[in-house]
């Protein structure tokens, strides 16, 4: 995966053809933090500054900066899918959490490699 990373934060970047600039946002947080640059070097510097400014601004207002991901995922699935996943985990000697983490990691890696 090609991604910019700074202090544990990753960036989502797009190219704005109209303005001929790269536009990015910190990925994985609910706060909206954007940055831009005309070159890769400018974009990287702007991303690092945006992360640093975000963390500093949160500190000034007494708010904890959001972490990109907590590691806690909660979602609903069809009961038959739940049963099959639990059985597959048990047959491999894994907890459902361990099995699901492995499955999610494998699929996410495949999806991100295809980008």
C-alpha cells in the first residue's frame, strides 16, 4: 500500500485537475483535517504540518486527538454467517475475534493491493 504516514496518522489523497494540486485529508478520524500541495514534497510537508497542528490544537482546547483506529470493531452480521464464522474459528483452534481479525486483515490487504 502506498500511503503517507506521520505520528500514526495516514492520509487520503486525491488530485484536483482543475486547480492542478494534490488535496488530502487525514484518514480514519471523524474530525476533518485537510491539506494540499502542488508537488509530492509540498504535499508531504503539508500533511505533516496538518497532523502536528491537529494534535496541538486538540491539546489547546483540552480535547484528546482522535486516534486513527482503536482496534475495537462492532458490527452485525446474519446469524448464519455468525454461526459459520464461529465454527470455522473453533475448527482452527482460534477465538472468533482471532479468526475475524485474520479474515479482515487478509481481505483488507487484498483490496488495498488492488488499488
